[in-house]
């Protein structure tokens, strides 16, 4: 659960910037011609290399992106090939109906409610985060074309894994909720990608809710909410965990009681807000490595929006750019902002009849994979089919809200 005050500074993904997790040719993708290797270091043991860094897990790489799609009433794994701008089932049989476990695209997510996909070390990782109807939480691993699936590890039924996954190339890191008769608590788990062994690196107090919100170097940033059962008081705070030394720092920020302040963390940047009022608010962007900071006042955005008052959200983009949104009096405005240079551009790439900005799933070089819209099929007023419309767009076009899309040919349903 997101800290209550920081709900106004929401972490985008899935994500991740992007949902780097967890999303028609006549032939299926194969390692030889359409799926390029991951950029991750291929470690051969459980110890990260000397140059290893923690990164948010992506469901793709420079060549393409994996997602779980509904196909004929059930889920299958699909693959978007950037080179051909096509999406197809992760199956090598042209005659396959993708409807039973003989099909790779079907079998990889069979009986999973919300699987999480990741590309790590030239492998496709599939995680079931919680107990299913007849399956336990588990992690499987397969080749990039979906072949040779193997069970990496299986967890107890009292464990649920948060979908925000991070890796150093040799291991996978995630927060887990461990349930017991008296309640539940959070633990930080490390899973070996070599042999599936796992361990708890840190355990947190009962009743604390939280999530891994970002990473930098060999460190994870975690945001928590703690509610005192007797007084009802709420504390929101963030800590940094160093996976190379297994140490947890003291909170980098802590907010208690009723306050207009808020915070969030992206990468190594702590973003604090001194008030929710866009007219007078100052956002401070502080580098957790160096302690250096930049202040950004939001009154110019309010003026450009044409609104008299508004509250604020901030989302990470890339290379020092953020999206800041304003809500007030039933109105909505969004801007892509560089707090260092002061530049900002109105953001107008929204879904039809919606205040939701076009969603980014992944980046590949100078391009972004986005969900540009929805393809709806209706029988009268009844919605009978809904499938995402994927597209590529350059970072510059997205930044300036130019809808210059290269559409992905979707699954043939």
C-alpha cells in the first residue's frame, strides 16, 4: 500500500518510469531472428559482479517486449517485435489455437491470475505472486522463445510477493507479505537466479505496509506507512536498503500527523513537497547519493493550466524529466517538466474521454512502447471485446505531445 501522504506523488509503472514488468506475422519469435539478448550481465553464480547495479525488472529488452494478453477468453504470453512492429503469441506452431498446455504461450501462464514477466540474463522469468486456485506462488524460467520452461522455486502458501521486482543480474529482489495466524508482516527477499534458493534479508514490524519504490547502485529504496493501533496516528517514512552489505539505513524522511507535506522517491532522487497547493508549493529534488538538491516552484504550471487552484502529482520520465499533474475544481492539466532547466511542455496525450495520460510500458533506445489506445468491439451498448493498441513513439514526440505513433500490428483475435 502506498504511504497515505505520498499518494499525491504516485510512482508510475510498473511497472516501472515504466511498466518494465508487470505487457501479424505468421511465424513465432525465436532467439535466432527476432528476440535479442537482454542487456543484463550474465552472471554464472549468485554473487553480482563488481560492476553490477540494481535495476528495475523489465518485461523486455532492446528488441521487444513480453505481455500477458487475453486470447479467446484466457491469458497467453505475447511478444512485440520492435523490428517488424508486430505482436504475436509466444508459440512456434502456426496451426496452434493457443488454448491448452501443449502451447508455450498458454502453458507459461496457465492457472496464473496475475503473472509478472521479466527478461533477465537472456531468460524469460515468470512469477506467480500469490496462491492460485490450485497452484502456489512460484518463479519459473524459460528461454526467450518460451521453450525449456523450468520451475525455479516454489513458495509457501502463506507468502505473497509484491509485483515490483528488481535484479542485480544474479538475483531477484522483492518485498513479500508473510501471513500468520496473528496477522502479517513484510520481509525483503532475495531469490537466486542460478538455483532458485531464497532468503529473507530483512523483516519489518507487524502492521507496516510498504513497497520498493526505486533503486540505485546496489541499493533499494522502500516507502512505508505505519499506523499506531492505539492512537490511530500515521507515520509515512522511507528507508534505503543496501543489498551488497545487507544494511538498512535510518529513514531518509519521516512524516507524522496531519501535514500538507508529501514525498516520493525515483531512482536516487527524493522528491519532497512542502504543500499540496500548486500556487505556493515548492518541490525539492534531492540526490540521496550526494545530498545536493534543486528546488522547483509550481506556480508557473498553475498559471499555464488556467486553473485558480490545484493539487499536485509527480511521475518520473527520463533524463531529469518529470510529469507533473494538477487537479482542481473538476479540471485537470499535465506538464512534462525539467526542474533543473525550468523548461516545461503541456502534456496532451490522453486516452479518449479520459484524464489518463498515454501509458508507457518500456523504452528502447530513443523510442517508447506505449498503449496508444483501446480497440473496442460492441454489440449495441454492450462491450464484447477490448484489446490494447500498442505503438512506438519517440521520446521527443512524447515529451512534446506529438502523436506521431508507429502502431504495432496486434494479435489476430
